[in-house]
């Protein structure tokens, strides 16, 4: 049975339609390995990261990053090197880039760019095996700049401070 009903995108065929007009619907799709990853709202956890192999049994939430609040507000989902990278809010940090291997234990912040504040990353893009995005650094002089990552914390840094005037 198909996972998603293309004739009615606000409902799917997952056991009574857990994604409906009241709770949200699947969006922000990315292929990671042989699975489709997406964001969805089950009406309990808010919008969180999910993955599916296309079957009901093979569809599950990866992690709830905001157990203390309504949702992680995940966006910019992309694949690189077998991992999913995305922007999200968590209970203990502002909006940052996260990396996931598909398990709760393997889902973590890539790098705390704004030092326990929010760097508000945007526009995650993979080019030549590297992840690029814009973000606001911890110090106010930098403002929003271009960052690059090889997918690791130590391999994530600002490309260049483009606007030296703030």
C-alpha cells in the first residue's frame, strides 16, 4: 500500500491518517540512502523528523528534539554522505544545523555556532561533497555569513567574513 495519497495530500494512509488537517502533513522531503526522510506532525510531538521505506511498518519518527515544547520547526532538510542535515530548534539551544543517522542517539547538533543562542541557519545546500549554509555567529560584528561543513563539528566553519562593516 502506498504511503502517501497523492489525490488528497492532507491525509495519508498511515493507520487512520495520523497526518491530517488538524495535525499537519508530511513536507520537506529528502532521500537519505534508500529511505525518504521528511517532517511531519503527529498531533502529539509537533513537527519533527520522520523517515520511511514506503511501508506503514517502515515509517517512524526519528527523534523528538523538543520534548519540552511544541515542535522542532525543522526546515532545509538535505542529504550528504548518508546523513540528513537540517535546521531545527531544540529544548537546550536555539535554531542550529543538526545531523542525523536516523536514530535518536545519532541525531545531534552539528556545531553550536551562536554559543547556546540561535544562529538561525538558512539555505542548506550541498555542493562538491560539502554542506553550505548562512548563519549568524556568536559575535555581533560578523552578522549573517556563509559557512561550510564536511559534516563534522570540527569541519564546520565560516568561509569568510564578507561584510566587515557588520
